[in-house]
C-alpha cells in the first residue's frame, strides 16, 4: 500500500519525465487518498482524454522504470488501456476516456472535477465523490465495496448519481450499465445495512435494462416470436418493452 506522499512523489517524477503537458483525472483510490479518505492505496487509476496523452504518459513512465506487469482477475476485467508498474509494486491503471469497456468520463464528470494541483507538464484533477462511487460500483474488486461504503458516509448527492448513470446507460447501449451499477449498489446495501436514495427506482431500472439486453441477445439468435419471448422471459407483454428495445 502506498500513501499520499508516495503518490505525490511519483507524480513529481512524472512531471519531470513528460515531454508535453497532460491532464490526468483521478477516478479511484488515488483520488480518495488525496482527499484524505484513505491512508493508502495499491494503485492509481487515471483517465486521459486522447490517445496522444496516453502515449506521452506511457513513454514518461517507461523512462521512470515502469514496465507492463502480468494482469489477471478483476484487474483484467477493468480493460485498462495501459497498466504500468514499478519495482516497488506501485501500479498505474490508465484509461482513455472509457473505463471497464464502456463507462465514459463524461463532460458532466469533468465539469464536476476539481483541480488538485498543476505542475509544469501535468495537471491532476479529482472527479467528484459521486462519480468515484459510480466507477467503483461497476468493478468486482472486493476493496471497491469498502470504498463505496466509505464514500457513502461522506454524504453523497444521489440526484447527481442517478442523473449520471442514466446518461451513461442511454449513451452506451453495448451493455446494461444500470444493471451493473445496481449489482454493486445492492452488495453494499446488503453488506453494510445502509439505506440508499432511489434504491427501488435503481432496482426497477436495472431489471428493465437487464431484461431488454437479454431479449436483444435472444433476438440476435433469430427465429423468436413475440409469444416465444413472452414465454421464455416470463413477461406478460414483450411489446411494452419495444420502445426501450428500439432505443437500444
């Protein structure tokens, strides 16, 4: 585990190694460490907004002695654009605009982000606690559930969370994002016995979203009638779901 001092030192080294300026958005435990919500973190999750930025970042980290480690389990599922690790075992998980294969660093997220500090070649921005909560909800790492609970205790604005996850779902139809979000949310509620605003609404949206995705998957196989779908999925009226299916 690496504390805030270690993170700051690595960023200062990065500033000296970069050939051009980059904006980094901290989205995970690193951001929580800088906000004094965690004593230490195993890695730093950052998002850049262009391919040119990630090339600059990878080159600079390589100069600092970082290399590509073996990736497995939940870390592989996050689908980072690049992962670099140094001899201490400290890791950078780097994403280009999209995290976990689909969740985007939206304009609303960058508007809510706060600049932590800027150096000659690097600016460090922290996304809001609400947005960190969203990103952590879609992962399968055990410690992310603990972090979600810690974030909840800070007093989150669930109106922001609701609006953002709906936007994410509407702007990426490749996966049932509300269903993924709700799965993480439900685990935290059950584990820590907390009451989450809009929980029942999130449940209903997740169910509808997941059902729509399952029906689409079935339709892609071909040969299914409306009667078949009603029977297979236990839905009284598949046609009532048609608007959301067409939207997808």
